[in-house]
C-alpha cells in the first residue's frame, strides 16, 4: 500500500492525513506501507509528527526524489528512532 503525498503538508492537510490514516490503518492487515514523499514540497511540525507516527507504527518505506524530500525522510526516521529510544 502506498500513500502518495503531494504539495504542502500543513494546516488542515495534516488533519486530513491523520484522519485518512485512522481510517486506513485497520484495513492494511499487515501489508507493507510506502510513504511517497517525492511530490511533497513542505511539511510543518504537525505534518512531520503525523508522518513520524505512521512510520513508527509501520516501518514504512520512505520514497524520496529531491534533497528536500530526502531531508524530510531523514528527519522522520531520526525523530522516530529518538522517540522509540525514550520508551
């Protein structure tokens, strides 16, 4: 299952992604998840928090294409690892 994100993940779009994930996650039934960040142009702290949560729950593959999306993927993975270490 691939969740493809495009544009800016900020404001109401953060809530929309969180809502989508709440509806989708029970249906994934153990299937692998990919977060396609290649067309993402910005993510605020709330957006990163939701992406980190999805990543932490699933171990999703993070698909990137630009320096910005590579940075975003690294930030998601790094902060998820730090959060897991605190538990």
